[in-house]
C-alpha cells in the first residue's frame, strides 16, 4: 500500500484527486493564496497610481496599460500567478521607461 498518497482518515479515492489537500496543507495553501492575492492587489494599485502619474512614449504606455489590464483579468479568473506576473511586468516597464527617459513622472 502506498502511504505517501492521501490524507489519513480520508477515502483514498477522494484523497488522490488533485483538489484533495490534508488539513495542515490546506491551511498553508489557503494562506499562500490569500497572501499572493493581497500582494498582487497591493502592487496593482501602486502600478495604477504610478501609471496615472507618467507620460511619454505612447507605445510604451500602451504596453504598461495592457499589463495592468491583464493583471485584473487574471485576478478575476483566479489565476494568481499570472496576475502577479502581469503586475510585475507593468511595474518593470514603467521603471525601465523612467530610467531610460522614455517616460517621465508628472505631478
């Protein structure tokens, strides 16, 4: 018998399904997802605030805007990894644009 699969005290068929997670793992996984969502939303807000204060190269700004929209789309779909990646890309584009002089911050 394979003791590595399943959770103690659970039906083995249910425990082998991908969605089945033991209690302690479920708690950790839930916390991880909650933390990832919170960080993504926090950085999405910061990215949007910075985006609202920059001007410059239109094509560059369109790429930043697309990543910010992608972040929202993936958040709504529950795809937290892609949402976080999108907001990081948005932030990176803005930082690079500001450093290279393609974007400038307006007050």
